[in-house]
C-alpha cells in the first residue's frame, strides 16, 4: 500500500529517523518543524495521514490537531505524546485523533498504525462512495455491510436488520446507543457484523477497539479494559489508559464475552449503566462515550441460569440482539460464498480461470460446515493452492469423512459411565475431541463447534496438555 505522510515534529533527529524508516518502506514523507508549518503544508502536500507531535514550539499539538480536524475531518492524525502524558493521549482521542503513540516511538508500530489509519480511511471513503450511489464494485468493502455475503432468506433478513440498526443509530438524537449482543456458532461472521455496525454507523470516524475476553486472565482483562494508575499492582510502573477510554467516541467490541469472569462482569456493568470507568488503583470515575458490541458463541441464557454470567449484565449487553444462523441453515449461500472465496483466492494465487464442477458444488452444499463460513473459506483457499487443474472436482475437496462435531455424539464420551458433574463432562468432551484430533487445537475446536481461542482458554482452565 503506498501513501504519503506529513510528519510534524520539532526534534530533528527523531523526525529524520521516522522519515528514513517510512521512506524505506515506500511511504512518501514531508517534514514540518512546527504546527504552523504543518498546517501550511496540509494544503500543499495533501498527505494521506499525519504524525503529529504534542510538544511543539508555539501552538501545541492538541490545538494543531483540532485545526487539522476542522479543515480535513477525514484525514487520520496519529498523535505522538511524551512519556507520562496519557491524559494528553485521552484528549487527543477525544479531539478525533486516529490513535496515539507514546514516546519513545517504535518505528515499526508507527508504520503499523499509519497503515491501519490509511486503510480505514480508504475503506470509509469507499463506503461513502457506495452510499452516494456509486454502486457496488467487484471487490466488496472489507468492513461494511457489503462484506457480509449471502442471498439466503436468513441472510437477507439479517442484512435488513443491520441496516435498520444503523439507520436508527444515525437518527438517535440523545442518550446512549444501546449495546448489541451478537450470537452464533463459530465462524458465522460475528466479528464481521460487529465491524459492519461500526464502520457503517455514525461512529465510523471514531476508534473501533476490540478485546478478546477469552485470551486474557481476569487481572489483565481489567487493566486492559479500564487502565491503571501507577503502582496499582506490582507491574504497574506507569499510568495507562484502558481500552474503554481509548474507544471514546467509537465502539468497544467485546469478543467472546461469555468467557469473562464474574468480577470483571461487575465492572463492565458499571460501564454499561453509568457510562463511567475507574482505572485500577484510582478513586476517580471517568466519563466515557462508547458504544458496546459484544459477541459470543456460548449460550448466555443458560450461563445466566447456571450463575456463571450476571443476569443484569446479560440484560444490558443484549438490549439488542443479532443471531447469526449457522451456514447449513442458509439456503444457497454455500454456492454464493464458495464462488466469492474462489474468485478471491484465485486472484491472490494468480490462477484466474478456476471453477468448481457441479458435483463439487453439490458436495459442498451437502456438508454440514461445523466451522461455518470460516471453514468454507479455508477449504476453498486450500483447494486453489493445491489445484493442478482449472476445474475443482468433488474428489479434490478435502472434506472430512465424518463432518459432524463430537458434541451431541454420545460415542464421543467413550464407554465409561457418564460423569455426573458438568465440569467433568466438559473435561471429558475436551480431552476426547483433542485426542481424536491428535491435539490439533484448530481441528478439535471445529469438532466441538467452539472457537480456537475458547478452546485454548478451556485447555488452560482445566490444565490439559
Ligand atoms: N457472510 C459472510 N460473507 C463473507 N465472509 C464471511 C461471512 N461470514 C463470515 N465470513 C468470513 O468468515 C470468517 C469468520 O468470520 P468471523 O471471524 O466474523 O466469525 P466469528 O463468528 O467471529 O467466529 P468465532 O466465534 O470463531 O470468533 C472471516 O474470515 C470472515 O471474513
Ligand atoms: Mg470472532
């Protein structure tokens, strides 16, 4: 991806350092040593993104940021702030910065943030173009509603529902945007839906911050989410703002929300009820404006009944609900998705003429897809890589002989008597699925109909291995 960047930085060594690094990666750079110079260059240089130092001579970075936002509201600005000035970072995010970096700036990270900012900005532009009636091109926008392929009645209904949600949100004149809980089996597109809601909605210019609740132990989840004051716990050498605060003005996406521990659930509830957060080790509450989206492939109702999930949080998260149907219940979508994935992979691997035979398409439609759309996408990609011919036949498809998951299959539990407690049963199922898949976590997760992260979390929880 090629683009241009304006670097507003008064420290000449750092400025040159950034310039050399970015130019070596094919990014065109312009330097400005003050805010005034930066503003002047904005018109002349027409950059795709800006790196803006906070501590500048004359006008400080925040006021330069505000003036840039007034003149070029779509232009992503990445703020660089000094050590220990997290408050500035929060202010910068409030003022519409795309992101912030704490000095000393890691050049690799700088490039990553810039890449992301330009990519998002281009996608947003594409969406605005689509909405303005530009029509849908052959490459669907990666993050909007257009990314959700499928023509089955179930998908059409879902697309309509999402459109309604976005429209309602656009019209919302006061109060907080209600949370949306996105349910559905693994690989059905929950994350895609979350992105679509953010990038099509009125918060699209704000940050989209996602956190996977399954991948972190509870202590870390809390400091990740809420930030911490210096000395809040042994490793907390510096004050840090949390992801919730970083999502201010945008969306916080809580993925795998069913894995949250009860203590963290209580803190989240406060965010949803009062729209406030408190950093670990702080006495002060902080107001935040975030839209919460949550996703899970777990039956939250049942978890509420079993006392594993707070009912009040469940109610708050699920003010609005979106349920993604499993792929096997979307009539005709396998063919549509297979064709789209084939076109994409064929382009990527430089094999443009590829197609499925009728028998292959029929075999794909008969499969039960326990890993849903993700499984289909992976399978198609594998076919394209391995194909020696332009036509993919039924025999070429790497479909398993036993496609159904181990869950619901009593034989999966072996011949021993059923364990009596739920944890024991679960443990047995997990071990069984792992053994049957030679401890391949991805395959075992698919057989169990859960995500890889969820399985990893449960492997740790039960101390398996
Ligand atoms: N309707 C769709 N059209 C096109 N691609 C889709 C669709 N649904 C899902 N995908 C693709 O399938 C893959 C899995 O989707 P996603 O990550 O959103 O699933 P998920 O429901 O979050 O799964 P998990 O519960 O395992 O996290 C992604 O690569 C996504 O782009
Ligand atoms: Mg997901």
